[in-house]
């Protein structure tokens, strides 16, 4: 389910530069009063040859944003449009972040270092371009937990406290500030294509499609698919595959992203941009993460629908280059791909031999019923029944589980002898933040990261 990250030397490759003139704006980072290093992800840094930086060098690059050698000479704020809660907005773009650097990892894949809270850009509108330290801590926790659970996610690479007082209407103010750097396989969004479609810019659309196919390669469309050799159709097939997989990974993780707008959808298929996220305290398809999601548009159980809808908006944008039939054929694959991913991922987290799609539908339905009846949240449920354990306490689900074979080595790691798994429920997240905010106690965060990474190792190792 996961690839081991490969240690690499530093291999700069600012591949986006040929597109930058029409894709982005050059910007300057904010000049922060202080830069206090709070978190550096050396595990992620090793994959791009940056783990050997001293703390002083780290702060210069990721707090003061001195350019990395042979990389982007200046930061780039990317331009895009997007549907926000299904309402089209042409006035957005990187409003408090920018693309800082690009490099290759040990497998030759292109990776981006992008920021959050690095200052105002032409797309900031009325925002201050800043990030609260609490928001940065929450992003560390979200990405670490998702990575442990095998979700394709951006990595929180660095957090540096910046010494400004920020005023926010939805939390006690003033509050502490930070700048965050994330590592991901790209920052091209569905909204990036929507912007070019709004301008009917076929020339640059074709360039962007080619960039994505080159830098984020994927399997070809199925044999017999209409237009399978056309670049636009090839890209949509790949994005449909990736987002169907992402939707399944969130559902099996019990994770609610909260804001699934098209400007928050990465062409590389990575989960990123963590605002009002939550993990389910108990199984509830109607559970929402964002207090402002009054209609439940992005509720837990509607996330696959939301990602499919977003794929549809990419298809609409690609009509600038393609006839509709090849694009519709790509969209038609979302449902079966999602069901196959659910079967595979549910089996893997439960620690059983893979089951068929039809078996998985019955098993997942029985598991949902058991969670509702028992009150167990997904984390405790999967831990309790890992490898077929305690099948006799789980009703109809237990009867089904008892007939399935445990996966080889499902319970070999000593982690599974613990009394329970680490979770990431909101009360604990708030307690971690309170320790930092009240006592400047970062140890509780470090301990949580350690426990979550142990979970990831027990579930077959960290993501790549």
C-alpha cells in the first residue's frame, strides 16, 4: 500500500519555469520580526537531500526564504480559479503562499516546496497573507496521521514561528503566527485548468496538460477507451484514478477534509491544504468538519461525490482541447475505481487478505453498522479487529470477519499489543495546542508524532 521513501541527494529541477510567465506571479516573502524553528521534518527532507542543513541554514531557507542553490530564483504565487462550495470564483490564487523550490527525489519524481503564511501576494484580496501557529500545528498533526494511514498527502516540511500577533474572527485573538512549508508532488490544481478554460486559452492549456503528463506520469487509459492517445483524455484518466483512490483513502481513514473546492484539488492526487479537518469520533456519514458548511456539502459520506464532481469540472475545462466522448469515458471510471480502492484499502487496514469488491461492499456495510451499534470510532474499530481479532464480539460483522483470512504478518509488529491506537480527535488536538500556547510545551506534540509514526510503521511503513 505504501512505498518506502528513498533517501536522495539534492537534485534541483525548477521545471515550472517555462510556464511561469502565464501561470504565476513573482512575489517577495514577508519580512518576519523573528524566525524561531519549531518543527523540521528530517524524514521528508532526506528524500530531497536537505536533511543535512543546520538549523541556521534551515531558518534562512524556510523562514527567510533565501533561494536554494540552482532553484527558483524568486518565489512564484500560482494563478487559478475555482468552485468554492459550488460557486465559481475567478478572483483567487495563492493568497498566502507560494512555490519556493522544486527538486527530484530518489525515485526521480518531481517534488515541490510550497508555503503557507509567507506573506501577501497579488491574490491575497483582503487577507493578511499570514498563518496562525495553531493552524500550522494542526497541519503537522493532519499530515502525520494521514501519512501513517497510507493516504497520499502533502508532508509538513517545516514550521517556523514568526513573532507577529494575528487577529482572527473564529479563534481567540491575538494569536501567534507561523510560516509553514509543505512538500508535495505538485501544486497544479483543477482550478488552474479552470482559469485557462475561462480565458479559452487553448495554447497554454495544452502546455499545462503536457507539463502534468510529463511531471506526474501515470498509467495509460484502458485499451479501447475513446481518444486514449489524446493528451487531455490521458490526463483526465489519470486524475480520475488518483482522486478515486484519494476518496477511498479518506473514507477508510475516517477523515473529513472539510473544504473540497476545486482550488483545493491537486492534479497529482495528493490531499493537501488542511483547514477545518476532523477525524470521525464515531461513524456518521453526515459529520461535517467546517462550521460554515451549513448544507453538509462536504460531509464525510459525501466526499467521494465531491471529488467526482471536481473531476467533472476538470473535464469541462479540458473541453477546450478535447471532444466530450473521451472525457466522459474517463469520468465513467470513477465509480468502479473507487469501489476497487475501498476493497483494497479496507482489507489492508483491517489486516485481512484482500477481498473482492462485492465482498467489500457487504463487509464495509456490516462494519459501519457495528461501529454505529458499538460506538467505536474507526481508529478503535480497526485496531480492535485487526487480523480478525475479537470477531466474536462484533455481531454480523464478526461472523463475516471470522470467515476471512488474516493477512500475513498482520499482527507481527509489537504496536498491535498496545492497549489502543493513537487517534486524532479534536479534543486531543486542542489539548496539544493548549500545551504549546499556554506553557510553550512542545514535548506533547513530539510524543504524538512519535506514536503516529509507530502506527504508520505497523501498517507497513511510511508513505513515499
